[in-house]
C-alpha cells in the first residue's frame, strides 16, 4: 500500500460555509482536470476534502482515492497571483502519485506536463515561491524532501518541459491552421510519452478530418460536430479505401480515449460522427445518445449540443427524418452560439460567419517578419545556426530556436521540401502587433482591430483566435485577455 505523502492545498479557518464549499468544489475541479490530463485508466476519480490540523499540506489516501487538504495551504494558494495555478502546481504531483508508482523525480516532471495540458502554469518562480511558503508553514515537509532538492527537481522538470513543449505547440498550431496530417503526427509523438484521453481524441479527430477532405463535395450533406474543429472542409473525392482506413483508425483512437475515461462525453460524440461516416448508423445513434446522457449529467451544454447534432445526422442518414428533426430542434434550444450555428448549417439555413475585414501584410515580433526570417533560412543556410532539433516523423524534423522576444519553430520535411514557420511571442513581450495589440489586451480589442476570426479553437482554459489573412494566431486566456500571439508562414 502507498504511504501518505505530502502535497498541498488549503483554506482559511474563518470562511463562511458557502465560501468553504465553493473553494472545495474549485479544488476538486482542478483535481479532475489534472486526472483527465494525466490519462489515467481508472474508474476511481479523485475527491478533495478540506480539513484542518494537518502537519502536511495535503494527505493522500490511496484506499479512497482522496486528497485531504489542510486549511492553511489553500489560504497560501489564494494569496498567490493565480490561485488556480498555485493549486494545480501542488495537486499535479499528488494526482500522479495517487494513481501510479512513479518515483519522486518523475512525480514532479509528469505532474508539470499534465498541469500544462490541463491549462495551468505549474512551474516557474510563482510555484517556487509557493513551495517556500509551504515549507515554512509545514516543517515536516523536509522529512520527505528538502526544499533545495525540490527546487532542483522543479528546475529540471521545467527544462524538460521547455524541450517538449514545442511538440505540443506544433500539434495545436497545425490543428488551428487546418493541417491535420501534420497535427496528427505531433499528437502521436506526444502519445508515446504522455498518453491521455485528450491526446487520443485529438489524434482521432485529425484522422477523421483528413478523411473528410477525401470526400467529394456532393457526398457530404452534413457538417459533423467533431469537437476539435467546427470548420467544414470538403475537397476533391479521394480513394474510398484511404478514407475508410483513416476513419477506422480514428474510431480506434476514440475508443481508446473512452477506455481511459468511460465518462468522456467528447469521445462518444467523435466516435458517433466517425461511425456515421462509416455508415454504421445504429452504433452512431447509440454513441450519440450516450454522449448526450453523459453531457447532461456533467452539465456540459456545448458537448450536449454536439451530441444532439451527431444524433440528428445519424438519424437523418439512416432515413429517420422525424427523429432527426427532433434532435436538431432540441439542439437549437441550447443557448450556445457554436451549437446554434452548426444546427443552422445542417438545416441548410443562412449563417453569419466571422470575416477578417481588416488584415495586415507586415506582422512582426521584434524587428523581423516571419517571412523575412524564412527567406534567410531557406536561401541563406540559416538552419546552420544553433537550433535545437527534435525528430518528429519519417523525413520530418522540428527545429527550435529561442530568442529573448520570440520562439521560432520550423518544421522541415526533406521528402517534399516543404517548410512551416511559427514565430511565437515570449512571456513578457513588450511589443505590439500590426493591429496595435499587446499582451493583456482585451479580446474585444482584437476583434475591433482584426475583425472576426476565421476560426476559434479551445485550448485548456483559453482559446486560439485564428486570422488566416494576417497570418496570426492570438492566444486568449480564461479572462479573455491576450496571452501571446504566433505568426505563421509556409513555402
């Protein structure tokens, strides 16, 4: 049996009961986010209870899969710049320990990555400062691991995370710009080291969206609600065998995501869509209904809407118009703009779409545009400069270069000679975009300057705003403020 180990959270002694319940629920929500991101295959979900009088910040009970959180620790988290990041930085290694037999060093590195995947910043100076306060509040922490050793392990985890994060960034960027074959390649690489339900689901969606590109434009009557992407793409008709191979592989990814979490409603939505495309309508209907049931139980309105749309499509394709109309009508009643837009598209009603009515030719981060750097590298042998190289797939390498103002990511495929360039602003960047957007700008300032985005993609606690014409992707945080932006170019 695993022993109780010291990890942390807390709450003040004199909070009213309603506040105490709210804080406990928030802590449990973060624990669930970390549990899902960690990809654990378990029906036992973690619970978080607030208690007092502990000689350690958090006590782990492996028999009940619970975390007992001392009151003082949550008070320290609440005093941090971002209380949820602080909470996650402490809960992340505890979740890893609760479900695995990982060694101490691995707890911190795995916890940091899963924290990032769940949308939290779990390393860096704020986390180090928090742990220093915890060691002062709980002397017994030093019996497990002294503060300097923990800081050293956190620094090592930060370095490992920094080296692997470009892979995760590229998966997201290629998903945003609609290059699903490349995105799939990066998600598969992530799955080798950090398998989780989200990564399996995203890889499956990328396969399914590639298959959609192989349908003739007259073959698809409906817009499928794959969760990673609401933008419909229909290209020229391709080989049916290739389409079916991609869809069957996608279905296996969705089944693996569901196996890792049988209550994962998104996985059932995506599986239902794939089964409709494979003409397995009875299974598509069953899985859409399961997704709807789970989404209702978890109060996930947007996912419920997607499930109803998937159900409507499956019924329509199977010839049951009455049931299809009923599913679409129920979905239309959900107060969510993206759900209502998809319902209208599938009913072939007019839909107002986002329009980039303003765009800029000369975006830059620092003194150079991404196009000018691409030209220097392609024609001037720039890849001879010191780049960190990550092998990604056959004939494909990712080159990473860090500068004070930006990170440059270059994917080079030696087989077809293609290059993709992504230049991302660094934290603390003080410059502005061509549209006068800076870090911290409100989302309304972005849309005022650039118009409606070509697409919006959810990521962790935030989202990406994609402007194809300007060649820029804005990263928006949970407070609807600009966290950074990325310029892109390909040749």
